[in-house]
């Protein structure tokens, strides 16, 4: 296996992805997975939602790329979408070097990282992202994932189910406007061109209400875009892999049933049509 840290945005030392690339296997080209850890747009939880996720999916045939993006209210939306877009395009352009199929690029995100992965799959044609791609010599749509895996994602910035702290960090203000909140509420922007989705949540998530996933699923249903959803009954927010690797000694984060989501997601990815 080869590990490499890639700074794909000149002058932005805090923005990069870590590439986990398996040794080539004759006759097999791997799909790619852009891993986006959570952290409420206040930090990047790569210890639990970065490398462990990459290695788990590598064991299922992927090459993985863990994104480190701007957090801590240093930049406002759509800066993070631009960063994820450029990362996706950069990975696709390196398909030969990375031994991946550029037509099988997926993104997996957790919590706020799920919001960013969802933004990449739903807001991929945002004018700011399109402009950044053009400046980088990429073509429109090269940032669009072939599928998105959203694990206990923050989806909406409106209503009683909004995760307001995440949205405040994204806009770098304690008082985002209604227009700002709606601009980043993913369920309002789903179209027939949105990436197919795989959704994971727990019914009693006390930090990101499960209705975030449910409203997004309903938006996908209305738009006629295929999705798969797994709602597990009982685990707190942040379960990650659901096994002892990411449990950090907490029994409630170690659940064999929930840990099955990784295998389900890998099989789902195989079913996504190009």
C-alpha cells in the first residue's frame, strides 16, 4: 500500500487529502472513495472518521482519499464545497496514478462531513464550484460523485431538526439569515441530477436528528433519484464504523449490527449504474 499527502490547492496548506492506494492487482481496477470526516465544520475528526474509514473500505476493494477541509469559521460556504469539488476532480485526473476507475468515484461523509459529501452530490453544479473547476482546468461535472454515502448527516438548516451549530460554523456567524440557512439545506436542492445516495442514521441520534436523513430521503423520492437507507434503532451520534476500532472504549459505539453498514455501502456502490 502507498500513502501520500496531496496538497491540491496551491497556497492552502490546511486543505489536502491523504491518499491510501493499494498495490496494483492485475485485471482489477478499484473504485475511488473520497472520505469526508465530520466535526461540525469546527474541526476534522479524522482519527475516527478518516483513516479507519479509508482502511475499512480498502479491504472491500476501494482506494480511499481522506479530505481535510477548511473549518473553524476561517471561510464561509461555498468554500468547503469548492475544496471538495477540486479534490474530486484532482482524484479523477490522477486515475492512472491511483489505479482507480474515474467513472466510479464515491464520497462518504459523517455528520458535518455528511453535509459536505451531500453538498458535493447535490450542489455539484453550484456556480462557485463550476468557476473553481474551470480555473483549475477541470470540466463541469468532474466534481460530481457517482454516489454519496451519508452517515448520520447534517442535512437541513431550517426548522426544529436543524443542527444549528454546524450551520453557524459553516456561515461563520451566530446568526445566519434564513436565506443562508435555506441555501445549505440539501433537501431543498435535490434534482434528478443529484448523485444516488446511501443513508445511514440511528433513530435516537441525540445530536443530529434522524429526520435529517428522512427529509433527504423524501426529497430523493420526489426527484426520482435512487437511494438506499438504513436506520438503526439505538446508538448515539458518532458511531463511525460501529466496531471496536472506532469505539474508543465506548460500548455504545460498538454494535455488530450497525457495523454492517460498511459492507452494505460497498455492495450498494457496485449496484450504482454509471
